[in-house]
C-alpha cells in the first residue's frame, strides 16, 4: 500500500510539473466536441439528439490520447526497469500509475463535460447522469488505454496502433454510457446501464492491471 | 497413456510437421466432399423459404463463415494463452496461422450478410443489426492482433505480447456480443441454437449443418497448411529442416 501511494504521489507531481502534457487531452476533448456541430448542423433539435454521442466519442478519443505516453517517459529514463525490479507487485504499480493519470485527465473531463452538454441544449436534469456515467466509464477507458500503451512499449512510435488495439474493446463502454445519458435526456430510469458500467469498471480495474503488468514485463526484456 | 504421449510429441515441431503433412490431404478431401454435399442439399434439395424465397439460400455460406470466424478467434486466443503459459512455440505458431484465416472468414460473413441484407431489409448495411456490428468488431480484433504482431520485430516478443492482447480480446468478446445485442434487437432471432425445436425445417437444417462441419474442416485444413509454412520458417536453422531440404533436393 505504501508503494501504491508513493507511486501515485510521484506521478501526480510529475504530471503537474508538465502542465502542457496535462492540458493537451482536455483541450483536445473540447476542440473535438466543438467541431461536431460545425460538421453537422447547429440546429437545436439535431444537437440535442446527437449531443450525447459527440461527448462520448470525444471523451473516448481524449482518454486514448492522454494515456499514450503513460509508460513512455518512465521507459525512456529507465525508471520503469527499476519499478519492475522492485519487490512490490508490478500490477499494483501499474494500477497506481493508471489512477494518477485518471485523476489528472479523467476528473477534469467530468468537470468540463456538463458545460459542453449544456451548449448542446441537453436538459439540466440529465447532467448528473452524464457525469455519473462518465465517472464510471473513464476508469475503464483509462485501464484499456493503459493496456494499449503497455502492449506497444516495444513498438517504435506505437501511438497510432494503440487506437486500433483498444477502440474495438471500448464498444461496450460507449454503448452503456451513451445509453444511460440518452435515457436521462428522455427522463427515464438510468440504473440498468449505470450498473453495467460499474460492472465493467470493476472487471477492468481487477484484471486490467494484471494484463498490463504481464505486457510490460515482456516489453522490458 | 499412449494417447497422452502422442499428444505431447505433437508439440515437437518435426513430429508435428510430419503429422500435418499426413493429415492435410484427408482434411482437404473431406472438406470438399462435405461442402459440395451440403451446398447441393442447400441449393437444390431444400425447399424455397415461404417468406424469403430462394434468397435465404445465402445462409449456406453466411452462417458457416460467421461461425468459423468466431471459432477462429477462440482457437487463436486458446492457442496464444497455451503458448504464453507453457511457452510452447508451436502454440504461438498456431495462433499466428489462425489469425488471417479467421479474419478472412469474418470478412466473408460480413460481405455475405450485406448481400443478404439488400433484398431482405432493402439495405446493404444495417447499423441496427447487432450481429453485423459484432462481426465488424470481431474483424477489428483480428486486424488489431495482426497489426500488433507485424509491428514488433522480435518474434518471441511478438508472440507473447500479442498473446496477452488475444486473451484480453477473448474476455471481451462475450461482453461486446451481449452489449451489442442489447443495444439493438432488430435482427431476426437465433434459428439454430434453440434446443426445443429449431425454427427451420429439417430439409434446410441438415444441409446447413453439413456445410458448417465442412467449413470447419476447411478451416482446419487452411490452418494446417499455413502452420506447416510457419513451422518451417521458425525452425529454418534446425537440423531436421536442413535434412528435409536435402532430401527434397535429391
């Protein structure tokens, strides 16, 4: 547990010192979300009907972008090897790193999303569900993106491949998340999809770090 | 005991190579016989469907290829996991050989599904159809596996990293399947996998089952053929391959 907190604190400190890297995925999220109305149409009915979809796609892409470099800096300066050699389980370290990354990239997204949703004319009553669904979905997305980053550590310039590996796996998150938001917009009960999102998050958080750690160990050899 | 020992000996590449060479003509002949018999039964003997007319007959290509595509992913993930856990090189070779074959069958299922969709739904592609979307995502999983392998130069590393991806994928396949199914319910319900009484007459069902078995054997044959090449390439510096080459040269 000490190791977990230590890594968490270290990664948060590094992230805040490189605020440019920190801000990029968030700005990306806002830009992508604001390009959708330009590409489709600014009509209120259209935006209200597809606004939730825009937000989910933008969140998906920005979380992928954010985690591309999750292990890269540590690999380049050799600290990843040291972490892998430490007696603490590598999966725990990976979990701490993923959590740190989620705190600096996922949580601001939760704060930004309601404002974008309001600009798409989504009803105010749907906002708590939107934030709740994003809060349940972004950890799963972070774990999947971390897995993509771990699988491609031995690929030179692996950034582009990560999307190809991870995006098909994110389909369930997208389906349940968009469904929950959609139900909330129409004023119906959203518990079903939210429970399923929570189940996916539990599955991803329990098994994902193990797979990440295995992939990192192979990549480090 | 004898069977177990025989099975273990298969993990040794030279044994396996000889076994595969003996097996592949049998697979080839039986797959051709089964597919020809099933297609004849399906296209000639089976009555036309009272709703879809003769249009339903594409089922004899569509359903077997969709089934083999899914089977291929399970075989791929199973072989890759065996290779990862017990470090059996042959198992990794199986996974490598299965991937393009499985992707091709999945692609075939998508194309035949689209061709079928045009007369039945009036459109080639129907986003609301869960199984088409699932097949598409399955194709992406195959492609992701192949791209990841191609991107890693070291073969041993590529074997093990892609095995992790395949294992994660196979855990996700049922989740993707059910989420997509839940997301849309437009597609016609399952016709074969109902235990009580199939919603399809025996004249139509029996040829379909024969074609499914035929496609499975055909899949096994394709994999065995690719596998022989893969094993030879991996073992190209081994003495048994050199001996084989010398024998061929004579």
